[in-house]
């Protein structure tokens, strides 16, 4: 093991790409000059327009973060009772339900996409079920057709947690146009970031209007409040940064594509290491590079994880533990390992390798070499 060199500097699972600071200064100057700091100022409006165009979606509402956007999406559609969701996600998915007084009901995932298995949904529907909240995990599409069929049959709403799916296209159009609403996160660790931020994609003007009321205390005009809204507004600084960031995002995704291909090539044929296969018709964003360490590998997933860490490579076990294993969820009937065998196996096998546009290729190669060497020793 001592034969493998330490990385010269720490390598994290992700690292945001920052444009040169001097390119941001003119935006700040404009904010200082206009004294419009928030509440739907000019940069906010420009970013909404630019994102609709870039993503190919009809309506978008910006938020201060993805979690408030998820919570507001549920309020927008007046979702109550029980919602069917996935345990294989970031905790915010289920937390957004609990903050609305909704009970999350977990169903297992499909091992090909790591997303909710539609074949499990019907058995989880009760008289209290009002919606389905699936996650396009790692930007791989859920089975959107099957989910919509079930939703139509049972009269359920569909809200996609699309936090991983920025700019993902599927069958020639934005993946974000499926379901009633899709929710994005622009957190610093995501493919496109505004430091903190998020958004809801909607499909008609009336719904967009309701979302915009809800994110601004329900205020319709100076003397009218139409709903018990929250404060989810994105500030002008964040919106301005988003506009600047958006200019470089296509190139950033290209850089990711290159690294995705290099990992795939390097990791092919290592016994016990598997990677996900993009589905037909997908134009990915290469947001994450998960690998799964099976029993044929010489070491456990955690041995590999800590061997990487010992060399300053901070990979992450996304998603481990499962949401359903956290103390506030594990008492639920749907949270048992028996109900979630595939998600449980994935959580025990996954490591997300460092993946970001500036990840030096030599460092990527060293990560691959370490994984290959440990497979032999
Ligand atoms: C990042 C993320 C969120 C939360 O977004 P924030 O902007 O950090 O609040 C929700 N769901 C998933 C799947 C995420 O990855």
C-alpha cells in the first residue's frame, strides 16, 4: 500500500468551478448602483428567462435553496397525507415531506437507475396517498412513463426531486418537464450553482404564479395576502452569480463527460467494481460518478473508502445510510430492510468518486490505479 503516493492536495468528491472574480465585480457594481438586493430584481428575472431557455422548460421559479423549493412544491399542489418516495436520496427529500406534516412511504429502487422502482408503487398506495416524490438519482432518469401511468390511474400528483438533473435531456427534451413539478438545487456542490439556491419547474402560468406567491409570504400586492407563504426568495447576488455561472456550464459538462469516460475506461474489467450504464435516449450531465463494490472485490467498500481517504481522496458514500435508516424514519413500517433490499445493497456498496470539471486527469488516474491495485492485493 505504501507504494501509492499521497495526492499532493486533498481531492474532494466535488469542487465548484468559480469564474474569475473580476468577472463577477461588474454584476456587484450593478447591484450596488441599483440598490435592488432581492424581491425579484433584474438579475432574478434575467436568470429565470435564461434558465427557461437553456433548460428547455416553460416556467421556472427561483428559490433560496432546493429544500425550500421542495417544501413549497408540496404546498403548491396541496399535497397531504402520505407520499411515496425513495430511501436512496439526500435526506432533504423526506425531510421536505415531514415539514409539511406528510408521512413518507418508502419503496425500493431499480438497480439499473437507482431510482424508485415503479413496480413497487402500487402496493404502497393507501387511501391517504396523494402524491409520488421520485428522485432522478445521479441525473439518471426515473421511469417517467410508468410513474405517470400510475399517477393518472390513482389520481396522484408527481413531484420530481431533480436536484441531480440540471440540464439533463431525455428522448430529445428536458427531463425536467415530466411530472407536475420538478425541483432543482443550485447548492455549491451541484453541476450548476448559485452558492445556495434552487428552483421549481412548472408547466403552466397559473401554477407558476401560485409558486411565486408561496415563495414570497403569499403576497399578491401591497394589501393582499392570498396564501400562508414562506420566504424562499433568491437574492440578486445569487441570481447574478447564476447568470455568470450559466455562461460556463456547457463547457463544465463537457469537462465532466471527459472524466466520466476516463473513469469508465479505467475501471472496466476490475472484478467486483461496477458502474452505471446510461439508458437509451439520455443526454447526461455527468453530475456524479458512483461505483458499486461487490463481493468479488478483494476488500470491503469501507476498506476502499478509507484507503482512498488515507491518500487525501475524499470520495463520499452517497447514499449511505439510507434515509429510512435515520432515527426519525426507521420506525416507519416501510423503512425496513426487508422492504428495501436493493436500496440497502446499493447503500452498502456505493462510493461516489471525485467528479468535477477541474479534476486533474493525473489525479483521476491515480484514483483508478488505487482501486485496481487494491483489487489485486
Ligand atoms: C442537494 C439536494 C437537495 C437539497 O438541495 P439544497 O439546495 O441543498 O437545499 C435535495 N435533494 C437532493 C437529491 C439533493 O441532492
